[in-house]
């Protein structure tokens, strides 16, 4: 039976089946059973993952497999990205304990929370992190900050279990708010990127990729509702209509 009040753990481009199985086992140790896997390197299903999952094999059977990160996040309203390294992207940064307290509160308010975990060798790419609202960083030895995928999942799942015992349904004005989903945020970012590209905003060409990542990062720093997203689409459409009308 699925537990509804919980975050989704998303393994992005995992490289070893053993680590996927270990992550499933770590999740189930703390009652989490909502796993998604993005583009596993060795394909799917993976017998090494099944062998290491032990009694948590059901999580692998029910895992949602996606081709890319946006597809894995399309129904999520708030996303954390785990990384041990400093990044150029400006986002709130939390230790796992505080992050899972925030996750618990957002879920109590009706949100759908995801946590991204990167591939073992290099971690999440900036394009993945730009799609997150906040970063989780584990305070480890700065001279040896590499964490095994399953270890990182275990730490986060443990902090979720601690936070989940204190969940209280929100009574403030944000309870029941319809937050924008990942798919809606992706469409908004794509709309602005397309129009700004037509206007020549992304110049010079060699800086365009970084500018686009920074723009997407700007959107994910904003806690936007579905109504906010519709309004921002409408603003841009009206500006384009006005420009075209003025030009004619």
C-alpha cells in the first residue's frame, strides 16, 4: 500500500544497479516507497539492483522510469537537489534535517515534493539543479565530501522519518493553494526562453547556454502558483501582441 504523505526520491542517471538497490533498501527502512529513476546507465530492469534491494524489491517494481529529469518532475510542486559541491546557482541551501522539515510542511499543505539524487561519479549537473527550488547539502568532511548514492538516500530518508512524526496540517492562508507543477514551470520557462531568443536576448552565442540555465534558476526560486504561471504567460503574450501591433 502506497503512503501518500511522503516525498518522491528521484535517482538521476544512476550508474550502478547495486546503488539503486541500496537506495531502495534505505528508503524502505524509513517507510518511503515512492521512487523514480531517470535514464539508468545500464538500462532497466536491472538484476543487480534487485539483488541488493533485498526485501525492498517492490520499490523497484513500482519505480517510475523517465528518460530525463523534466519528465520525472512534471507533477511535482517543490524540488530539492542534493549536492556536496558549491554551485554558481543562487538557491536556498539546507542541511537534510531542515530540508525534510520544509518538505513535511509543504506536503501537509497539499504539495508534491521531490528530492533529486545525482549519479555516483559526478553528481547532478547544473541543468538538473536549475530545476530545483532548493539545495540539500550534507555537512561532511570537506576533504572527503563524496557520499555513496545509497548513503545520501539513507541520510535524507532518516531525516524525513524524524520530520514526518511532527507533521501538522497547515491552517494558514497557503493551505490548499494550487502550486505550479514541474511541467507547468517547464512550459513557462520554455515560453520565455523562446520569446527572448527571438528578441536576441541570449547574446553573445557562447554565453547563451549559461544565461538560459540562470533564467530557469530564477523561475525555480519563486514559489509560483498555477494562477501566477497563467498570469506570467498572459503578460508575455500581450507584450508580443503589442509589439506586433505597434510594428504593423
